[in-house]
C-alpha cells in the first residue's frame, strides 16, 4: 500500500497494488501547473486510488484534468478520459515515502528546459547555504 497527501494534509490518498509506471515529465503543461522544471508521475489504475478529502479539479486541456488541494495548492493527480481511460497519474513527490518508487524514464523531453541537461553538475549543499 502506498500513501500520500497534500502539503497541509487536507487530502490524503492510498494506492492499492503496484503502480503501472513512474515517469518524470518535462512537458510545458506540467511545468506551468507545478512551477517546477520536472514532475514525477506514478500511473495507477483509477480503481486502486482511494482519496480522503475533496480535491479541486482544473480543466488544463480539453480532456485533461488536474486535481489539487484548494487549501494549500498542492498538485496531486492528473486524469485524461481520452488518453488515459481508467488510469490516473499521481504526483509521486506527494507520496509519504517517494524514495521507495524509482522513476523509470524521462518523458516529454522535447519540452525540457535546456539547463536541465546539466543540473547534476551544479554544486550541492545539505541545507540552504549561508549567504556570501
């Protein structure tokens, strides 16, 4: 059983069974909706997802729906009745233990921000660095 929540805890969810896949999406829609350069998505059967709380739903395209917490703004789920019938994507970083499900691939790399190609070369800090 996988579990997760929004930032404020108003919405919690459980996923029964194994996910179908775990992808890191670079598309411009995901970037704009999340404010992040990449979004991790865990695809599951919609019957495997149990939600406590009531997410708000934003029609981000003709058939795409983004589900989020109206209290804290956390993006949680994505559904698309045309492309992903019977499936739902869960933002994997909202899992209680996201490190337990390894991503399998990068997708929509045609939209990837160019500087993302070299981010692994940037300096690393265990916490926020002191100002110089």
